[in-house]
């Protein structure tokens, strides 16, 4: 029971008993209620800090499981990356080499990576870092797989045309040279016979009497038939397809016309001494994807390994070209 309260009355010189009003009761009840609510809140905060609610425990378990699943997924993606890297290496260094096509550049394989972040919607969460990293890895692998699949489509087309391609590659010598004695000057730096300066010789010279037949070294279409008193003189060029072109220079006469289809071994012209030439001979070049390459690498239908070595030795002995 609450103690009674008294107040001194200076007029009667006595203590009068104080009677609480309704407002006093209301304020007292309100104070008790607010104090209880504040105390309950403090207890609730302390409890929630040290103890998890059942729902929170469930969410934390699910969060841990989700993180574990992402870690396992990343391990699988790492293994997939290793397999894909191996396929890309085989594609560039084996399959595409067999078919004589250029490897896919790293910039093409990496196209679409980087740029503006497309993962902003994944930021701001507890496990955002691992989720974003997984999404990036998955996107990059998807793009690389697409590029690789397109490469295999190209290789399938090349395989279907393998017979045509093999017939088109310039794989024989352009003149009859069974004893290899007509090999005059090969690929590399040589002394120019007229200017007497060291100059790179982009092809091979074969000495032969004027009128000696010149053969197409692979199937193709005649792309150039040109008469000239300068440079290569009278010349023929054959477009073999698959990135291959061949040039035959210093000819005395032609046996083909532009646009004509020819087969390997067809007589296309005759050896001469036209243009910038010091003696009857044939200047022969092989072009691959727009670049001149060493014709020595393309006589595999004519030469054994020993004959190949012998031709290299003969071609290197000459310090001067014929054109």
C-alpha cells in the first residue's frame, strides 16, 4: 500500500493529507508503462545481441550453405577453365596448324570482357564479393566457349574441304628439278646482281633454259597474267584459295589466261629472261595470308627429307640472286 503524503499548512499550522488527483494517477501509470517498455526494449536488444531467434538461426544456416555452394561452384568453374584452356591450346597449335589457318588471337578469345560493370545489382550483400566473382567467371567462360564453338564450326568446314585444300596447297617445285641442280638462289639476304647491294630475296630462283615449262604448284585460278620489261618481267600469279598465292616471274611466254582454272602440274608458262633478270631463270614466290613465305616449306610432295636438306644446302651456297 502506498504511503500517505502530507503537506504543511502555514495557516492552520498543521499537516494536511494530500489527496492525489486523477491526473496524478494517470501520470504515474504512464511513467510506469514507459519505464516498463524501455526496460523491455533494453532486455530485447541484449537478448537479440547474444541470442539468435529461430528465424535468424535458419537464415544464418542458409547463408553458410549458400556460401559453401558458391565455393564448390567456383571450384568446378576452375576445372572447366583448365579444360577449356587445353581445348584452346589444341585448337591453335594442332587443329588449326593441320589445316593451315591462323590461330585465333587472344584479343578475339577475350572479346567482351571488362567494360561497364553489369553486376551492380549484386552489390551490397554479405556475400556480394563471391557472388560477383562467380558471375564474372561464368560470363567469361560462356564467351570463350562461344568463340571456341565457332572455331570448331570453321574446322568442320575445313575438314569437309580437306581434299580440295590439299590439292590447292602449292606442294611441288615449279619446274622439273629432279636432280636439284637447277636450284640457284634461295630465301634470305642475297647480293643483288645489278645494284650490288645486300637485299632480301623473297622467293627462290631456278635456272633453266628459255622455254623450259613452268608448272602450277597447286590447284587454283589464274589471278594475274602480266607482260612487263621491269621488275618480275612477264609474270603469272595463281590464287589457290585458303590464303595461298604463288608468283612465277621472268617468263618468256604464257600458256594460260586470267580467270582460267588450273590443276597442279599444268603447264602455265615458260622460263625466260624478262624484266630485271641477269640470266634465264624462274623466280618463284609463295604467299600465305598476304605475306611472302619461304617456298622451301612447300615442296613436301616432291622431296624426301634428304633431298630437302640437300636443296637447302644448295640454295644457301649462292650469295647472289638472279633478279
